[in-house]
C-alpha cells in the first residue's frame, strides 16, 4: 500500500520525500531502499520516526527539523501531505491540488482536497464562511450535531506553503476530544492569519477510500485492480473476463496477447506480444513469456522463461526453467526445482518435445530438438543431448534399431 502512495508522491516530481514511520519502521525503511534500487529512484527519501502516535498533526510535527532544513536548503514550492492509508489518488487529482496552491502561492496559505462521500462518518467536516470560503475543518468527534450534518468532508491531503507550515506546526494543540494534534487545525490557524485556504473537490469518491479495515482493503484492491485491467485493455491486451482475472502492479503485457478467465499474474511478470495465457493459469514473479508463447490450463510458472512460440497448455509446473523457442511442454510436466533445501535451474532447448507426465528433476538439461517420452523421469543432473530421445523411469536414452 505504501508503494502506491510513494508513486503518488513521485508523480509530483518532488525535491525530497519524507516518510513518517512508526510501528514496523525497519521493515518500511527496508522496503523503500529496495524500491529505490529496483526502480532507479534518485529522489532523496528520508524516514522520520514518530515514536508515539499523537495524531496527524503530530505526524507532521516530527518532521519539523527536516522541514526547517528544506527551508534552509532553499527548496521552494508547496509541502504536499499524503496519507499512507490512501492508495487510490490519481496523479491528475494531485496535480490539480498543486495547481490550485500555486495560483495563490504568494498568499502563503494552503490548498486541500475535499469530497462528498455517500457516508461522511469518520471524516472531518469542512466549515465555510458566509462568502463560501473554507474557514476551518472540524473533526467528527469534536463536531456538533449541526456540523456533523455537513456533507463536504476533508479527505486528508494538503498542500501547504513551507514557511506557513514551519511556523504553524508548533502552535498546534491537543486540547480536543481525542487529545491529539490535528493537522486539520492548520486550516483554521492559516485563515486566522489572513491566509487563504482553497478547496479542490474530488468528484470520484473511489479515490478517497482510506484503508482502516480489511473491508476497506478489499475495496481499495478492487478499485486498483480495475485500473490495472483498464490500462492493459487500452494497450491492446484482450482480457476475456476481467471479473475473474487478477493482474498485479508492475506487469508488462504486449499488444495482441489474450488473457483467458481465472488467471493470476503476479508483479514482475513480463509477457510478450500475441501470447495466450489461461484459463486457470498462475504466473509468478520472474516469469517471462516471449512473443507468441502460450501457457494454459492449470499451469504455474515461477522464475521461468517460456520461449517464442513455445506451448505449455495443460497441468504443468515450470519452476526455475529456461525454455527455448518452439518447444512443446506436454500435459502434466513438472520441472521439480526444489530439493528441500535449495532451488535449482533447468534448461529446455529450442524445439524440444517434453512428453506428457515427464518430470525433470533440477538441475537438468534437455537439448535442442530432443525428446522425452510420456512419463519419463529425468534424474537430477541429467543432460539430454540435442536430438536425443529419453524414455522410462529413470529416463535413459532410447536406442534406435539400425536398418
């Protein structure tokens, strides 16, 4: 989930990203380090520890030293505050927020996102003055019955002038129903100083789903999944049944590829053009399908390369194997990559024919144009030379009778 919020931040091309961490801080730091390395991110990421959780205002207050340093370093532009449990904001929405802030940047105020959800329960309400301008945000637990009836809510994303935030944070108070420091109090504080606070209305409420329960998590996952599927459909990938197709973030699929129902494709998978995947196929991390490859019914691939035009259509497990072009992987084939302690790699050459029910115990190698008979079991370390045929249990070369 944090990865999606980091992606949101990166769309704004920031000078610096501060990530407030608390429980599981070391795991979060490790994740961010991996993301930077894997994606080649050059932005300066800094983690700031919030040892005690005393509210949203406190979460930003612990960043005060970093914000003062940013000011000293001459960093300009707004400080955009994103919530770590809201993974669904679109880049266009955040860009609109920053554009609105920029329109009144000389004022030194803020811009905030607001919306009108079907159920406003739990959200802070937007209080507007007689002329319609935003005057304050009142948290639900501190709101009167009249204020709770307000439909427009604060959704927890802000753009602040750096100077205003640095000077305003130390003035926040925990004198409220939750004994917490509310970041929302910055709105009233700025208005009291004569600064303007502009609201950017989010019309698509799906963007403001916050994840506080497993139910919320499933809602967010469904929305993200639909966005992923729509992206691939727009790129020319034919997905026959989106309702039963699960594709993770970070999957590459070429144009003209067909994804059949009940298929699961995990992050890091790369699929070429004019391939066929499914039905009931599971492609795990590290799998690469070259152009025209086909992986079908109840076949699972993990860290495997399926060569151009190669077919593995039925009931197979392909683990840690590189398969060449034009090969045929028969029904029930198992590439047994795990010996109980370590994973091992196998190689299957171009145009090889692996008979139904074959088991290749890794590490094994089957050469170009070679063949294994149905039910053959290749023992660990077996090498089938190009053009050879091996059969039996354990498998052995098939001696052809001379004419």
